[in-house]
């Protein structure tokens, strides 16, 4: 019977898959994620070695890795140049992000709840939101000069508006019936905030934080190129141009990309996993449950 | 929860005579739209009142006024002889659209009222579990609302309101999403609760048989802008048998009033739109 021959290996496959399915799925997702990147790097390497592109403009991945290794200085990480650059950049981006979040979230709740204030502020906000924060750098350079203050101020602006905007939208998106439910149970303002406003706005708020961090990270590079006195990945990339050190530039670019990815996946990914993905586990396009 | 109704009924002795909720010439505008023209009624303590009327006539709005969520444009609305100024824990509501919190499990949704009151967690859970059991949700305590069916969500909303046990229960089509069998069980439980706990209940429904089976009085509203066009007292002991000829007579009476009202509204509507069309072309 053709049916039997078909279903037998299928059943065996299903049996084999079940006990290991967690590990299997995790490995599979890593492979699926990494494979296109590895393939891309291989093609790049081959293309440079065969001389299709000029190695002084586009160094092959192997050269970039070797350069990164030297900059990392693994034998004495305390003296590692690369780690120092990464550390300073991370510190700047995170402090600006944290400041922006601390100010934008309460303000966002206020504007989301107060219609008059929202009407006054929203035209301003719609002008400031799409404005790239880097544009402010020269202005801060004039008043603060080169250095951390200017960079942090610019990154702060980059993170502030997306967080503010998402918080407002998150609060405004909460149905009034939800508020009515807890108010009819006698909830005071603190209970209303804690039990409805905060969790209700959280999904949008988290994507705002994600966006804010991404903007802060992006703005950072440009601000560091323009305003850093020493250190920072942006500074490293920009300084390398004086020596035509293209591989150092690429080391910087790779670090920026990888760290950006890690922040998004590790920090916000886990934040989402314990909140919105648990609440809305099923029934959404793109959910895998 | 098995209640010896024969024993309790004489004790309960029907609805009280003190007015609990009094509405005097309530009028409600939404912008320029007149939703309620003139609603006056008095709902006594421990009375079970059903409100029935065409879709869009202002039934939910009336419930929101009593709950204190909305303000009347004109008229007076009193509870215990005091004007209603806002929502309060003496009035609990089951919304037509359930309004569950997606970030809370079924159990936490149901205990919400008690949590806000500051009741000990263990006691809150005990009281919640009783209503989770009676609404047939056992085993789903830790599920999130997004994984429930429409009818299950509605039962969570009912359990939530019953668990925190307000003096006045406002129910907006509380059985709308349920199948007939489940609905019959819930009607039984609601009757028992009401007989046992002496609550005042205002229930909106589209089902005449539901109304006559449960209520002491059925208010029939006209189509928008709404007035009360009939106030039918149903003086039959509980629990009621739907096949009781007296009950059937009430059911027929109310159905007749309601369909006459809907027919009138629909023909007016059609005339108006036909006129508008003629004017347009
Ligand atoms: N917030 C609002 N803004 C404007 N109009 C409203 C608002 N709420 C209700 N209305 C209008 O008031 C009328 C009554 O609405 P309501 O929801 O009370 O009807 P209902 O009797 O509960 O209807 P249904 O049986 O379909 O639930 C409707 O015409 C509706 O359009
Ligand atoms: Mg309604």
C-alpha cells in the first residue's frame, strides 16, 4: 500500500522529534538565522580574493576578523582598545536612553491622559518626531563644545521622542471601558495606573523603548564622529579614515551592528517574552504558537 | 450551591418597597443626537428588573448612567436617594463586550474587584473559585483571555462581577454569547444568587423569555430617542417554569409590544431614507 510506506517514516520522524523538540527548535532557529549571513560572508571573501573588488576599499571578512582580533587584544583585555571604545559607546547610549525613558514615560502618561495638553503639544510633537536628532549636534557643539555632554544630549533627543510618542499612543489606545471596570470596583488613581494604564500601555510602550534604544544607538555613531574627543565606536571609525585604515572601520561597523542586534534581541526580546507575548500568545500573525 | 428556594422565598418576600434607583426625566444627548428622550422609573431594593428594547435605543447608555460612567444631559438619577455622581463599588457591571484584561489570567481577572478592595489573596481566590466553578470555567484559572472563546470570556466577566458582590448588579446582555444550555445553567445560578443574597439586579437583554423568566418587572424601551413604553410586572414565584401559561402570556404580551415598536421604527427609517433618496436624485 503506498499509504503505509508514506506514513511510516513520517510517524518515525514525529516520534523522534518530540522529546528533543525544544533543543531542536532552538538549534534550527540559530541555523536559519546564521546561514544566510555565513553565505553572504563567504561570497564576499571569495569576491575579494578573486579580485572582483578592490581589497583596499572592501577588505575581505578574514582581514576584518584579524584586525578586530588585534584591536581586541585578547591576551590583556584590560588594555583592549576595542573594548574601551565599545564600553564608552555603550555607556553614552545607555545613559541617554535611560534619561530619555525616565523623562518621556511620565510625560507620555500625562499627555496621553490630558486631552487639552495633548492638543497643544501634538503639533509640536509631529514636527519634532521625524526630525533626525543628529541635526542638533552642531547646535549643542556651539553651547557645550566637543565631548560627552554634547553626545549624550543628542542621543537623548534621539531616544526621547519615539518613547514619548509611543507612551502617548499606548495610553490613548486604552479603551475607556477598561477604566470603567476598575473605577466601578472603587479603584483610586494608583490602582487605576498600576492595574490598567501601565499594563494597557505596555505593548506600545515596549516598542517605543525598543525604537528609542535603536535611535539612541544610531544617533550615537554620528554624534561621536562629530563631537567625541576620544573613544567611542563612532570616533574609532572616523579616526581610522586619517590612516586609510578601512579594516578598522569595518570592525567598528560590525561591532555596531552586532551590539545593536544583541540589545534588541536580548533586552527587549526577553521583556516582550514575559509580557505581551505571554498575554497574546496565540492568534496574532507572526506568533509561532 | 443548592438553595432551598421554598424555604428562602417567604423570607425574601419579593422585592422591597424602598426605591433603590430612581430616574426622573432622564435625557441624554450625544452631541446633537438625542439618544434618550425621557426616561423615568423607579427600581426598588432587591428588585430584578429586565430592560428590553430595539438595538441602538439607549439601553447600554442607561446602564452607564446608573453605573456613573456617563452623565445625563437633563434629569435626575438617584441611588439610595442620593444623586449619582460617579462610579462606585456599590454598583457592579458586566459589559456587553466583556472588557477583560488581557494581561491577567482568568483567576486574576475574577479576583480583581477583591484585590482592589484589599481582600487577602487567599480569601479572594476562594471566593473567586466558587464563581469560576459555577460558571463552568474550572481548569482555566491560569489561562489568559486571548485563549478563551467568546462565551468563556463572557462567563469570566460574569464571574468577575459576582465575585466582588456589589449591592446593585448591572448586566448588559450577560448571556448574549452563550449557547442555550450554558445559558440555562447561568440563569439558574443568577436566580439562586439573587434569592440568596438580596441584590438589586438590572439586566439588559434581547430575549423576552430570559426577561420574563428572571425579572420582577420588565421595562420596554422605544426605539431611539427612547422612552419607556411598557412596564410589565411579573408576579410569579421563583424558580419559574417557562411552560407556565401565565408566563407565556407575559412573554407574548411583551413580544407584541416590542415587535410593534420595531416595525414602526423600521418603516419610519425606510420612509426617511426613501425620501432622502428621492431628494438626492
Ligand atoms: N459615546 C457615544 N458617542 C456618540 N453616540 C453614542 C455613544 N454611545 C452611544 N451612542 C449612541 O446612542 C444610541 C444608544 O446606544 P446604546 O449603546 O445605549 O444602544 P443599545 O440600546 O445598548 O443597543 P444594543 O442593543 O445594540 O446594544 C446609539 O444610537 C448610539 O449610536
Ligand atoms: Mg448595548
